[in-house]
C-alpha cells in the first residue's frame, strides 16, 4: 500500500491515575477489554488540548495534577488507517471509587454511559485491554519516580 493511500488520525489517550497506584478504566462499548479515556484530535486542536476535552467529555473529570506527555506512536488497526496516538499521564485526586458518566460533546459516543472504576496498577499488566491501550502502562511514574507535584490544573469548558 502506498503512503498516499493511508489516512493518519491523531488521537489523545489518558492514563488517569489516583494515589500513584490506581488507573482509571472502563469497559466497552464496542470493544472487549478495558479502555481509558481517549479520542480524536479535532481540526485546530493540539493533542494536549484534545486530551483535556476528551477526559472531560468521557469521564466528567476536570481537575488534573501535573499532566505529562509519555509517548507518541503510530498504531495500525486497519490496512489504510494509522492512528498517531499521544499518551499522557493524568494524575487526579478523586474520592469516588466508581461512577457512571454519560458522554458529552459531539460525535458517535454522545449519550453513551461509561462505568468507571480504578484498576490496581500492580495488576494492570495481567488485565486485558482493548485496542492495545495498555502498551505504555509501564511508562507511568510510580512512587518516587513521579515528578514533584504541581498545583491542580482545572479545565473549564
């Protein structure tokens, strides 16, 4: 296949953690296994802006601690489509252990309900993730590896 026949789609993916020990996940719809908040970078957006928008739309969370870019890759799911995936670490202080969020914004997922829960990072490698979203779990800073904390970043619509 010639490169000019390939479509590249930019994505932002959020590894949202709590207490340096837990990862926020949901299951479905449409894919077997755990997922993390993620979405397409829209025209005129950079991947970091898309990250904030997608996390708010898909989880309802809007206050983050020291967001950090982890890596970018090119992932192939279909023959003529490549996904340029930008992975971010998004620490949060969240008291809820589980919740259901109705997706907001625009697009095919609007109105869908995602049931969130925390997955112990120590067991995450053994868990089944959809869409190879677990590829970079090993890059999440844990404990002493985490950079010095910064003031919370509240994002508003």
